[in-house]
């Protein structure tokens, strides 16, 4: 008997810190696209950011672990942080495919603003071979999907639109709020907020956590 294809979502990012917007986007994609689960994949070494601008990876991984606790449909993946070199989405997708086997339908979750830049990514044609695109609609972001498809044939056929509530939350804004001593309550899960304050993240680095 042929095995059923598993439908997984993948949400990547620096998660510096992970916040409620990430969780809502993942849940909306899971629900609307009938996904078995969503893998959260922290980036190890983002090629577009200098190392000094990104928090140590184990802090970011731990915050993701705390945010996903008691959420059975969400799972942390270390596919990117446990390998050397720059974090290219194509390589991460290849690793996930190798881990989960051949009968896998993988949906890469991204914002509409990220889709507009897809042609600048590493090996975009290969990326479309490895996944379908779960594109989260963003207010004020208008895309010429036909033009993108002209430049990268086959792109439009992989796009699945995901609707979600308008949540104006960004990791950069959260880091700024912490630096200014402003509250981030309700913007991140309580356990993540407690972790940020415990380790004095985004203000004065403490010792990196073990494990």
C-alpha cells in the first residue's frame, strides 16, 4: 500500500526574538493548507546579516523551544544551525527532505514582501523544485505575480496565499523596545519574555546558556 504524502510547513528566520506574529502566521498556514505540522528553522549564519548583528544561536534556539512548548503541531528543526556555512534556504530544504523522506509535500512559509525578492535568493529555480510557497498576505504589499512568473517560470503555480490577521510586530521593533525599557508583554510568549529579561538580551549580553 502506498504511503500517504506528508504535508509539512517550514518557517525559517533568525527569530531574534521569535514573536506572536511568527506563531500566528504558522498556525494560519497550518490550518488553511491542512498541514500536519510546521517546522520552525532558526537560521545559523544569515548571509545577509553580519555576525555582530545577530544574537548567539543558542539564545535564539532556546527562545524558539520556549515559544513552541505545548504546541503539538509546531516543532523546532536544527537543520540549519547544526551545519557550517551560510544559511541558504535551498540547502535547508534539501536537509529537511533528506530527514523526512521522499513522500513529502513541503510548504515554505514566507511573507509577500519576501516573495518579491525571491529572484535574488540563492538558486531560486532549485528552491521551486523542493517546495511550494505558502505566502502570507501583508497589508500594503502588492505583487506582480505574472511578472515574477515570467522571470522565474513555474513560480505562480507553487504559490498558495495565506490570510492572517494584521499584526504589526517585528523582531527589530521588539529589540528596540527592550533597549528603551518598554514592555514587550503580549507581543512574545510569556516564557520568551522571561528568557529575554533573564539573560538581559538586547541590552547587555550575559553569559550564553549551556546546551
